[in-house]
């Protein structure tokens, strides 16, 4: 699912008020960290992560790789922090309702 700029802006606003729950350190993207990110995305749909100074990756690299490994979308990267979003597959369990894109609904 490709996010529109309005949806991305909406998610950035939501991410502004949440705490950082993923910390990437010297081990990089370990299996345990990927599992933790998957579980958090399943529960919350949006998570914020931070890349520590001793990590082998930059925040942009970590965001891109983690997005692929967790089947999520990278929302933003600022400094050492990044935000990931994955829409819940079950409509009844969705916590975030994204704004609609007018171009898609007009067709």
C-alpha cells in the first residue's frame, strides 16, 4: 500500500505523540528486534524507532530495511529516529483510519 502525502502527514502527526519503542544498537537488525517490531506493528499499527550511535546502520537504512522485513511503510526519518506504519489486515481491529485520497475516490 503506497501512502499519499496527506496520509503521510496524518501519520506524522500521530507519531509526534507516541514514544520510541524500537532501539537499534550494535547488533543491528537482529531476529529478536524484527519480531519485536512485528508484534508492535500488529498491536499499534504505528511505531517509532531510534538508531543508537553504535549501530552499524543509519536511520534511513534501518527504516528501509525494517520496512521490508516487517511489510510496513516508512513514514518519516528525522535525525536518528524513524516511523513505520502497517495497516491492520482486519478492518475491525484498525486503530488508525487514514484520510482518503480524492483522486482515488473520483475514479
